[in-house]
C-alpha cells in the first residue's frame, strides 16, 4: 500500500514538474519582450523609410564625428542641428511624435536640400537607432527612430534649427498614461453587437479632450484608435516615460443569467506595491470613489489585481477601473450613451486631478 502511494505521489510530482517547465518555457522574459518591441519597430521603420534618403544614419554619424573633431565642443546631449535658409520666416515647421512606435518626424516646408551640402545635419546620436531624411516636394522630412520615448522640442538660432529629443520626465512634472482596455483583435467583453474595446476607447477619447485642456499634465495613450497593443507595450510605455500614474479603463461582465442584475463600479490595484506615501491602493480608491460619486453607480469597492500583467509590471501606482457591467442591460444602455461616456471620462479626469493634488 505504501509503495502504491509513493508511486502515485512520484507520478503527480513528475506531471507537475513537466507542466511547470512547459509554462516557464512559454512565458517570454522581459528581455525577450524588450528585444521584440525594438525588432518590431525596426521592421516597421524599414518598411516606412525612404530608400532615396539624402541623409542616412551612417552619414549623420560620420558628419557629426567630423564636426566634433573640428570644433571645440559637441552639441548638447540629444540635440540635432539642421541648417535653415537665410530667409526662414516663411518656413513651416512641424514635429510629430509617434511615441508608441518610437518615431519622431520633423517636417520643414520651404527647405532647399542644397543647404546640407556645405552645412550637414549633425547632432548627438544618444537614444537614436536610425535616421532617414528625404525631400517631399519642397518639404524636408527627417525621421528619427529612437530607443526610448522622447519629447521633441526645437528652437531657431543663428540660421539653424536645433531639435532636442528630451526625456519626458525632464520637461514634465506630472505624467499620466491612459490605457483603453483591449483593442484590435481582442474585443474584451462582448454583449450582442457591443464590444468592450469600443466603449473603453470612446471613454478614453473623451478623457483625452479634458486632459488636452490642462497644460499642467502630460498624458500618453496606449491607443486612441482600434488597434492591437500588447500587454507588454502598455506597461512598457508607462515605465519608459516614468509616469506618475497609470490608469487603465475597462468594463465588467458576468456570464451567468442569474448574475445579470449585478451592476456597479469596482477598481483593481496592486496589493504588492505598498511602499511609499502614495500607493496603488490609494490611487485606485481615488478613482473608484470619484466614479461612484459622479456616476451614482453601486460601489463594489477595490479588488486585488497583482496577477494582472499591466498592474504587476507597471512601476508606478496603477488603477484599473471596471466602470460598469455590460451584462446588466440597464447599465449597458448607460455605457453605450455619449452622455454617460462623457460623465465617466470627467470622473476619471477629476480623479487624476485629485491624485496629483495629493502629491502623486
């Protein structure tokens, strides 16, 4: 009998070890994920950049090195110098930051490419993985593929444009990352013809309008359209910009018909992030309380969420708001209305303001 028990335990342990090894093998490490995002951006970059580029990474680096050897000092870190025509008042300059793909595009309309022959584009290559510049009609378009998220700023001085690729935390005191749950091929909860991904996106885009009107807060968004964004990329954006807060917007649903009457608001937090004055729990409570107050929804309280990837991997206080239940017909009708979506967004905006006021 004892021998039979030992055999059974040995078999169980063997199966457990096998499945544990299989699970670990299938779980990508952060290092692999980090390499993947860079590889994917490089692939997109190679497809998008112009083959007839008049400035490439190689000659940008070469020209910069020659300039540094022939002058007393190099340009400040992260600064790019581009020559401008003598009459530069009529130039139209635009800077676009595709931060999810790490691509900064600078467009100068009214540019003559012959300027680069005697005064090449040079600069600090820090954080730059690749450069491609080309003429599009009378516009000079230069694109930088960066390793990290940067914030472009520029100024004109002494006949040159000085483009600075800044670390976000060096120029913004308050940074929040907003995540519209799901997207693309991942619809989230589905009730009839209504997808969670669409409702969360509408709420976030209303929230974006509020945040854009507040210059004291810099907001980044994991998505503002219906696209696939991996869980890694969502958390990585927040970590990369050193966000003060990370807010993820979701909706709830229950499958059982007996639970169709369940309604209300709940918010998830990271129970493992307890150090410091301002914790994930505290931020989640601010978000949950504000939603309940402004929406008049049932308070379902706070829920531990460390097992959820974006909550666990983000380095700052995280709140994942489950605003309402799509499985509740009455609440779903509210969630589908523009007016209620705006109320949700405004409540989230007020929660962000309160968190920053309390010192986050």
